[in-house]
């Protein structure tokens, strides 16, 4: 597989559930990102990992917990979410953090619905 | 703070030319991206401008004026498959390499 793969594509969870989103890239990139895309709002950066270390955390509530076990995988662990957390969650990667000349490669996203 | 503005929606006719504008006010500037996003799909990279002027790539061109905080994406010979959202994103400076996105412009191409 090539590119950035996200699973699952769709997720419905209750407010008391715990679930995880997975992102995998086979591009040899060193930086990975989580973005949130809500209706009628801009893409919002949540977390940035560079060489498996978190370098940005944009005031994201603690109910979202990222994990980067290696440079190819990125997880977003979810617990006790709120209905307003329903959104499209996009993973992206780039060659390096700040190495944007070729742009970011995005996954297709996980459509999350919190009920 | 960061502010990026683009029109919410545009409609254009197949075969025509359309220009999607983006204005920005950011603390620092390290370049501007344009992405295309079809409904339910991943955003895909279209262009990156860091110097003033026009960059052309086939049917798509992107222009930047740093002094005016302004960019546009020009799509020529529109095709139905160009119906998508077009996202403007700015890389701000000040020690951070974050991409700040606009809300996107939904382009509908009609026959």
C-alpha cells in the first residue's frame, strides 16, 4: 500500500466509550499530523509528531490522546467524548516537520459520530 | 491571530475559467498552499507559493502577493471533475511550521 491509510472510515461511539483511530503511512515520512474537520469550519491542527516525538499540541482536550509508536503509525485514542466532537478526523504526513515543499499527504479520514 | 478568508461557494460552467481568491492575515509567513478536496475524500496537494508571482501547473495556476496578503487559484478549461472544495492554507512563521487553513471554497461546475 502507498499513501496514508486511516481506519476505520466511519465510527459511531457513545459518550462513555473508548475507541482509537489509526493512521499508517508508507511514504517514509518523518512527520505526522492529526487534523479535525468540522462542517463549515476550517481544518484544525490537533497534534504534530516529528520523528516520533510530539512537537505541537494545540490546546486539545485531554479526552483526545495521541500515540506515535513508530514513524509509520499514529493513533488517536478517544474517551468520554462529547457530541460536538463529531467530525472528520484527518491524518497527514510530510517528509519532515517544516518540510512542506511537496505538501502534506492526507488520509481519507475517519468520520466520527458521537451519540 | 491568524485569519484566512475565501469565498464559501462558487459556481462555474464547464470549459470556463474560474478564479478562487484567498486573503490572509498571519503572524509571519512561510508560504501558502492550495489543496483540492472532493466530498468524502482526502485533501490533495495542488500548489505551494512562497515567492510573489504566478506558478502554473497544467490547467491550474496559483498566484501570490505577499505585500497584499493575497493569493488566488486559477482553474482553466473547467471539467465536471473539478467540482470540489478548494482549501487555502498558510504556513505561519514565528517558530512554528503549522498550516492554518481557510474554511474552503466549494466549487460547483455545471454543464
